[in-house]
């Protein structure tokens, strides 16, 4: 990487930037660009806001759903009676 | 036989499932059923449909277990099957409201325009809220509804990355598409959600919060 990127190049790197996957040269070029380009700075700002917002609102507690035991048993019994399953228990 | 004392490593589990061992199948189901159910709920948002999908996914995996070559983890194969089954089901169920990525992007002049134009390439008005999730101004409900309204291709990647918190590489193992394609879909999902969040939470959009790594 030559050390300078344009807006298109900036766009191409933004996801890797948020995933912390840029190498040091890419990171330097990326940060140089957004500090010099207000449009890209705005764009990065709104992009990271979305990620942070989702992380804040989509907490793991919302997704600890489990199947009721009766449903689990019903499905498990169904699977154990499939033709592919041996009758030897 | 002391069934409860038997514990399988992955290789043994696969072997025993291939032999049709009911105890191995029960072990496998108990180990992964909650996670598969949660994944199904994130796509389908309907408990009864999710229960049916869990049953179908496990039954299909058991029927096709002889195709499993051990090149990935069994759980990866299972999650992959879950994701594609849910996507296929959603496509049939929501055919009117869905737009494929190709339809969305074919009118864009270039990626540059897509990223910088105010319209991120998706017309949010195309997507109608689901009938079983009425307008709910609680943040979580609103966000979840918008995620649910994503096109299936975007939603698949977004759920695996942002809800299941998998890495890009783990996602690739599940959905078997290239990493650039995964990144593109994730990126577009984020752009779409950004647009929708500006509508629902304008105060959030005004925050000055540039994150530096």
C-alpha cells in the first residue's frame, strides 16, 4: 500500500477497520484519509454508530431462549424413531 | 448398559450417528438443540415454526449424515443446514416482500455511489413489518423488527455476525461463500440498518462518536 487511499479505497477498508483486521500500513492510510476527508469521517461515524447501537441493544439476554422440555422430548423421540435409527437401544 | 455414562468426542459421535445409535442421536440433539432453536427463532420469529424447523434440520442431518466427510466440525454443518433451511423457508413465506441482493444492486452505477448515496440501495418502504410484531417503540423490538425485514441474504450474515457473534471465518465455514461476499453482505446490512435507525432514533444519529482502533 502506497500510504494514500482515496474515498473508494477508504470504503473498501471500512469493514476490516471495524473488525480490527487492517495491517499497520493500511491502518495508517485509513486514519490519514478520514482525518482529511470530512465526508468519509461522517460516513465512518455513522457506520460505527450503527455497530455500537446494535451491540448495545442486542444483548445476549434477549436471545437465551430455550425450547420447552415437552417440545424437546417430542422432537427427540421423533428423531429416535426415524428409519435411519437402529431399533437396538 | 449404563447409557448416561457414555460421552462422545466428535469423531465418535459422527460414527455412532452413522450407525443409527439412538443414544448418540439423543446426545447430539441435547447438545445442540437450544442453539439451533435460538438461531431458528432469530430468523423465523415464530415459536411453532421454529420447533418444526429444529425437527426438520436434525432429521435432515441424520438422514444425510453419510455425506458428512469430517472436513468441518459437525456443529458447523448443523448450523449451516439451519441457516439455509431458514432462508429457504423465509423465501417461500415472504416471497412478495423480499429483494435479492442482485435486484438491489443491479441499478447502482458503482459501489462508490451505493456507499455514498443517501439511498443505500434498498428501499426500506418495500419491507412491510411482520404481522406478528406490531410497532413497538422499545429499542430492542424496533431494532429486531428491522433486522427481520432485511433481505434473507443480508439477514443470514448479520445474524451470524452480530447476534451469534461469530467471526467472519466461522461464518464462511457455515455459509460457504467467499469472505469478500460475506463482508459485502454484512456491510450492506449495516448500511440498511443505519438508514432505519435514523428514522426511529434520530437522537442517536446525532451523537459524535468516532471510534478509533
